[in-house]
């Protein structure tokens, strides 16, 4: 809380970086009710105070060409209703339950995510049988997890749109990740749900809830190979830049769906970038599991 107070004080002095941080606090509801109008106003102030990052974010969110400089006019083009607009879903499979949303994210949003993660990548981990995060040979790609200190309004707007697309509330979301696959890197066949028969996974479920859904956004398409492969459905999906894939990791009764076995196959050339958002069945202040499952059943 003291850190937030210090940032608030700096924002009151019109420090551009502090105004950007305050914008994130307003959008995410950190120590205050969530308020996107105030968040966007803070981002506009940061842009007017000279923040190039805030200026680029405003242009991306408003979906206007680079070069605009009237930040009040740019801000006026951004509404929450526009931010959460979701293109039509298409059913790719019912077993497993796979849904595709083409053009879910804009090209500028995709480029922003790649730029934000690009120089902070580290070897991706998996949750082992004991429930611990570890590096394993089955997963050789890299990634970056965006914690609160790393968040910005573009990323939070995409999470808000994912919430609208899945009809699952933001408090259930794990920290969002951007993943990178260089040629030859892969994530071998695996499930994203936790296995309740494994003690470590059972503890994860008790403490933090089952991982009921995975939402992927493909951030580029200038690579060869690199499909997301579902062997039980005999489907290998490769989205274009901005396309999204929703995977229901559990069935409509909330039980792990074995048919969701999938892999991130290796690119043979070029680099693959993807956003990954895991969604749980509960959060520290989440609605009841029954409420979540009812919402999930609509997907």
C-alpha cells in the first residue's frame, strides 16, 4: 500500500511514469474500485506530460494511425464498449471444446505485446507432479509473465476482452504470459488442467482452483510450422496474427477433459509469438464454483 501511495503522490505532481502506473491501478481496481474512464484519463495525462509509452498505448487503444498528437481527441475515441468488442466465435471442435475468434487483437496490439516481452524472456516452466514450478525437457520455449509491476493498459484491455469472450471474470485470471518459440523449440504433449490424482496438483486445486480454460492469442504468423496440435481431435491449429483460440480444459461438469491433450509444435523457421492466458475456477475473492461453471457452460 505504501508503494501505491508514493506513486499516487508522484502522479499528483504529473510525473509521467507515475501517471502510467496510476492508470493501471485504476483499470485493475488496485486499492480502489475499477474505473476505466479514470484509467484512460491518467494515460492521457501521461501522454501530455511527455510519456512516449503512454502516447503509443493511446494510439493503439484508439486504433488511430501513428502521428496523431491531439491526445484529448485520441482519448475521446476510446470507450470500454469498443475495447471489449469480440468478433464472432467459430467452433473448431466439441471434443475437446475448441473455439476460434479471428481478428481478436489488432496488429498494433500484437506488436506491442511482442515488444514488451522481447528483451525479458526466460526459459518457460511447467508444474511438476509435486505442484512445483520447474524447467523440464518437455518444454524448451521461453516466455515472460506479466505481474502487476509489468502491466499496462493495452495488456489489461486485452485481458478485459478475453473476459468478455469467455464470460469469465478477471479475478479468475492467472498472470498473463507472452511465449516465444525459436526454431526447434516446443512444448510436448500435455494437459493444462491439474490432475487431482497427483498430490501436488490436488493441493493446487484446493488452494487456487482448477485451471478450467486456456485462451491463446497468436501474435505473429511469419514462421513455418509451430502449430498447436490436438491429437485426439486430429487438429493442428495455426492462427494468423491477432487470431485467438479458446480451450475448455474441463468438461461441462468441471472434470478434467483428457481429450484436451495438446502440444506446441516447433517452428522449422522463423519465430513464433503467442499470448497465453490461463483461467482458474476460483480466486481469493471469487464467486462460487457453481457460478463459474454456469458461466463456463455458455462458452
